[in-house]
């Protein structure tokens, strides 16, 4: 077995502490910047896997979102660490267009297997176009139980997305051009678990054609420990909004974005 560890310089250590103070975070871990996106996600995932193992607690529920970065985290968990009484649950409904292995339940299942924790899915689409259909799904007993599990989680792991043309939600077709224009007019800069926020981190009004299946952002913020794993300058504005909104208690991020976030908040003051 080969274990890869990333050294932390004194300057990086100080930057981590500065970010913790600036945003009231319990812990920040910074990985080196790299131009290749796959390598950057892999490094973020490796540090996230170590952090997740440290944060996992027995007799608790862990809620997990989706995406390539979280899949990298799941793939970086090696061996098996049994956490008695722990359960895993997908944070949002499924994304049928997502790349294999990046769907919420797939991430929750891989992480659950590592910890010996049974995983629960939200058997519904992430977005439903019709309000009545969404209400009907949410009233389903099985789905309601899974949503209640997510609300009772002690730890949630998530990432954030942007509203740029390259954003995954747009590339996969879950947000069309009309809906993108609507969200931009409402001030949206990014999404957390497929729910959209403005630059201050406040939830924005959604288009009438988007009805998310999953817990809302206020419910997410009530989960005690909230691990945000994210990187890339293209997401800087969305990351800053999520930190301003108080959605994270723990942060794993790349050095370039970390430096930019601190510089921007210093200018604000």
C-alpha cells in the first residue's frame, strides 16, 4: 500500500488559520494549487478523506452530496473503518445525467461501505418540473423518511457549483437558458446541493419550473458539522457566498482560491 501525504508549509498553515478566523470556521485544510483539474480534485479528495475519517462518529447520520470532487474523496478512502451505529444518506435526489459514480447515492454508498454504514437514497429526481408532482413525491413515506434522516444528520459533506456556462448543472441540462436567466436576475451566483444562493449566501427565488427534492438550505445549516470540499477559481464567487452564508463549519480548498478569498474579504473591510 502506498500512502500519499501533502506537506503543509508555515505560510499555508497561517493561511488556514486566517481563513478560520475570517469566516468563523472550525477547521480549514488547504491543498496546493495545480492546473490540471483532475489532479486538483484528487488532492482535495485525499485530504477530505482523511478529514472525513476524523469527523465520523458512532451512532450518527452522515449526509452526502454529489459530484466529481466528492467522488474523489470517496475513492481516497482506503481499507475499512467500522463506525458502530453510523448511517449514510444522500443529501439530494438523483441526477440521471451525471457521470457514473458521481450521483449522490453512489457517493453515499461508497462512503457507507468504507465505514460499515448502511446507505439510504432519495429515490426521486433532484429537480421536478411540476409543483404538484414534487409535493406528491415528498409526501411519500419512504422519501420522507430519507429526508428526515438527512435533517437529523450530525455531519454533512458537500461542494458548491457556479452559474457559469461551464457549470455542471447547466452542462447536464438540469438548468436551461431561460432558468439561468431567471436565476441571474434574482442574483444567484452558485448552488449548494442544487439550491441557489446570492453573493451574500441568501437563498434566491427559484424558477417556477424548478422544485428541488432534498432538504432546504436552512435545514442544512442546522446540521452541526458541515464539511465543504471545493476548489477552482471558476467557483470563487460561489465559494465566497457559501462562506458568507455560514453553510460550512469545515473547509477543504486549494491554495489559489484560499488566497483570493482572504484578499477579497480584506478589501471588503
